[in-house]
């Protein structure tokens, strides 16, 4: 059985303990590989390699770093098919999605930051008459920790690693133990691209073991984490007293506000996508749908009709729209919320049932589920489910829908559908979210800041925001005669 090894100091190696975790194929519900069960000893080994590599890497030229990141991007592109197949097998998502979104975006992350670092400039401030010149430089932090989630494995793993490396840091990284395969394969790509030994170190294992060792390491100076809010709280409690820099991209319970004056057909098509893409396992999915009362009945009928046409099936079949959920525990969690919705008086408009796929009877499949609710404060409408489940209810006016939209503890993204420019400006400013999409969804320009407010996280990623996070600003003031 294939073993997913750690990648430390440019070489693959077994865990210090000799222990292994089972890695499941969600579409079959079967173990298909073993994952290194790393501990603090493995993290210390990775840190030592990163520490030794830092002086050389941080003093390399921008051109050298940019060229290597570009090579990594090109190699990811060249291995699109094999990486997409690995992602679909490991995560359960449709192969078509991995080919169109996950792997191309992983390549784009490296390519973008390879270019961005060449434009990341110092600042100078001259005080005329006082004969002083201030200039502010940004220097790499040192060894940094990057911890990524299971929903978009290579996509989000590279979203953290690329800016950290571009800025001149060395990295100890941990992918989710639920979906480690593409991060494992990335090690070989980095070696082929000529990334010096120790610059990137990938340690596999659980959050409480390997992840905690990274967060608690006294000399790992910054942590970038994407994952659940509860885990983010734990990381903050550990890292904050150590005065580490923290970037936390956490949960979401994103509202989708649909006004009657929208482009209806475009809205309907995109809303199906924003509800159920990647089995609803994207922190940016619009899981709460609010529809203006005058079009609510029509929307309900049309939306449910489209959702019923989505095909749940084997990720490797081209006609599949909804693949397998990532794990059995996650499937059970999502199902429990469907049961809760019924207890709270919600009406299941479609879906709600586990699906048995011929030839994959043990896979983790669930029908896309639409729930009509009566109370916007019910638990199903307030808590993050992170699966193919959306709630919907009507609203009367802007004031009411803003109250509903802002009622949750999260504030990651929101989607607004309207053709009224005045409303666009009013509502966008009042929505409590780090990102607002108007008449679109998941339309990302990598130059823009990405992140949430409230319990959705701390800090921003993307563009120069990421490069600022992975550097320390130093001001130098010169007095001259």
C-alpha cells in the first residue's frame, strides 16, 4: 500500500515514530494509502532543515526566487491530469472540478506570487528642510508555519506556501491528514524545479500532534492557518502569548441576497453553483439564501427543479455534478443537521438522503439538500454545516434582509443579486463580510485582499497583503548634513 511520506530537507522520509494513519478514498469508503503520523520530533527535524536553509534563501535574489516559483507553476501545469486524479481520489470531488479549478489554481498561486514579489517595493519618505530620509524595508520573517484544510487541498496549500517562499521565508507546512496526497506529490515537483533543500518542508499527521507542534514551536515565528473556527481559536490561544504573527481564515455561513430586480436566469444558474460546488465544502458557498418575497415562490420552484437535476455520482464519471463528501464523520455531521432542520420545523424541499452508488456502495454520498426555514435564527441557519445543504426564506425589504444576513457569528463572504446601483452601494457597505460579490460568485482576482471578519478569521491573504504578512517592516531613518 502506498505510503505518504514527509518531505524534509528535500527528501522523502518516514515518520520518527514509525506510526501510520489510514487514508481513505471517500468515493469508495476504503483505505487506499497510509499517512505518516508525525510528531514533535518530525516537526523539529523540519524546523532544523528550514532554519539551516533560511540564510541562503532569504539572501537569494528576487529573480532567483521568482524563477524557481515559475518552474513549480509550470510543473504543476504539466502534471495537471495526474494531480487532478490524485485530488479526486483523495477528496471525493468530481475529477472535472479538480481539472478546471483546483490544480490550475494551484499553478496560478505560484505563478502569481512569482510575479508579485518582483513588484513588492520599499517605501521612502524624505523630510525636506529637516535633512532626513526615512525608508521602510520589508524583510522575511524566518521559519514560518503553514497549515491548510481538506476541502481544496493543493489549491489552499499553495495559496499559503507560494507567498511565504516568494518573500524569502522557509516553511514548515502541514496539509490536512484527511487529504494529504497532492501535498505529498508537490515535494517531488519542488525538487525537480530546483527548490533548495530545506526551503519547503512538508510534515503529515494530525492537528493535535503535528499541527500543534508547529503552532507551539518557539522559533516558528508566524502561522498561516485555514480551517474551522474552533481550531482557529485553539491556535490563537497557543500562538498569541508567544507573540507570533497570525493569519486565520476560518469558517463561514455566507448569505445570498436575491432581489427581484436581478438578472433572474443568471442568478438562478450561479446560485445553484454557489450552493453546491465541491459538495458545498467551500468556505465561500452561499449556504443561506434570502429571496425577495415577490419572486420567492417562483425562485423556490425553479431552484429546486435545477437542484434535482444535479447528478450525485462517482467523481471519475464526467457527468457527475456532486461527488462524495470527504469522510464518514463529516457525512454523519451533515446528516445530523438535516435531522435537526426537521426538528426545528424546517421543510425539506429536496434531497436530504444518503445516496448509494453502484460499485461504490460504501462511499460518502449525499443528495444536495434544500431546506425552507421559518426562523432565520434557527441553528441550521446559524451554524456552519459545510456540506451540500442550503436554507432559504423570503424577505420584505433591505432592512429586514440585512438583519437576517448579519445575524450569524461569521463574516466571510456575501453575494448580492440586484441591478440597482444605489442598492448595491448601500447593501455592500452594510453587509458584515470581508468579501461581497455583486451579481457573481467566487470571482477572484488574486491581487485583492481575502479574508473575513468576526469569527471568520483574522488578517488578509492575497496580493501584497500576503507578502506583507510574511515579512516584517523595518524603518531606517537617516539624518544627513
